[in-house]
C-alpha cells in the first residue's frame, strides 16, 4: 500500500492504493508526497506533465518520495527527491 498526499492549486487531497497505482491531478502549482509505510521493497515513481514524462526515480530503500511542479505559459519548474 502507498498513500499519496498532494496539494494542487491550494486544494489538499489524499489517495491510497496498492502498487502499481496511478494518481492523476491537475493544477498549475502542485506539491506531493508518496509514502510507503511498511515493506522494504523499492518502488518507482514517474511524474508526467500531460502525456510527457518529466522525472522518474526509484525509492532506493527510502519510504517517501516528494515532488513539486510550478507551471505557467512562460516557464515550467519541477523537482522530485527521496526522503525518509
């Protein structure tokens, strides 16, 4: 099981699912955190903007993966990092 916490354009949400899970949300400014509370197996996170993959990582034994995206007509900024 994983839990995804995200805030998209100021609205906080939470979803829980069994791997593999796809979580889709829309917004120009979004922050998110994926937490796997138990189990030592690695998991992979791919971040898409529309249909294009922007970032991808494997948990490498970490229990959390965090990320953020800021999007406007003039620029696009995004990041993703491992956390415990």
